[in-house]
C-alpha cells in the first residue's frame, strides 16, 4: 500500500516570498490533515478536510496561509508571504474517515526554512 | 484547554533493557483517546500504540505497553527489550470526541537514545 506522499522534501525561501506544499493521501482516505511542527515541539493541526470540504481551520493563520483540496484527493498548502516564524516541518496526514481514535497515516513532511 | 505534557526531553536505554516514557494530560472530558507516536529522522510519524479512555485494560503491542492511570491523567509508555531501531522522538498525543476529531494534541516529545 502506498503511503502519504509529500513534496518537496526541503524548501528554503526568503521572508516575504511565497511557497506551496503538495500532499497526496492514501487512496480512499476521505480525511486529510495538515500539521505544522516547529523545531522542539509536537505537531499542531493547521487544517482538516473531509473530502473536499474544510472541517476545521481554526488554527490556520488565514492572513497568510491557504489550503485547498480539489476533487477530494490531493491537497496544496500555500504560505504568502512567508515570515521567519513559519520555519517548520509541514506534515500531511490522512485517515479513512473521522472516527474517534482512528489511525492517522503521516507523510515524511516538507521542511521549510525561511531566511 | 487540553494540554499534553512530556517531562522528559531526553531518555537513554541500553539495548535489550526496558525504558518508560512519561506523559500527563489535562482534560475535563470523559471520552477520549491517547496515543504514542514515534518519529524517526525520516520525520514520518508512526503510530506505536493507542488507548481508549473507557477501557481499563492497558493497551499492548508486542514490546510496547502503556500504563494508563485515568484518575491521575497519566499515560506512560514502556518499551521492553529495547532495540537500536527504537531510537527516535516519541510523542504522546490526545484527541477527544466531538469537535475536530483527528485534531491530535501533541506533547513536546521525548528523544530516546538506545545504546548498543
């Protein structure tokens, strides 16, 4: 079974530039999550999709972050303009549905460095 | 707000020995799940074990087991017969019924080193 695919693996940009990350979840998984993991901390949920609809984006900094999941499959997370504090690993995860306690499958993330 | 605390930034264990990682959490909910995730240098979070709050029996998965103390809000992970491949960051996580299921709240992690 193919896992959650993410690209790029690394990205270095200067502040105020824009950047986009891509995620392809496991086939058949309806729910997709984007997490932000700052160095030395655990991941924090940014946004959750159920198919192509947003379930929770309460922790997404909407003035600079945006995400979409067209056709309910792959997803793109964008930052525009980037700030120094956006340096982090961005993890994508997917699950079959939204059952409490359901296992999440994570990708290997994109490590973003903002200079 | 729900919080998850891991008080051990780093731990070390000798190969084949047993190590216990600590986790405490704060919640007013009665129905929730607790997890331990492993994050090796590849950065991919891997589920190690999970525990439903309503189940009194502690979860076990091969060499991994938990000590779930609901009243004390404690959820420790015991790794028996430690192997070199167990070296990684370990994160304790919490999620509750309602709201955004799948919104895992993570602790800051414990870095586990395994000495040969």
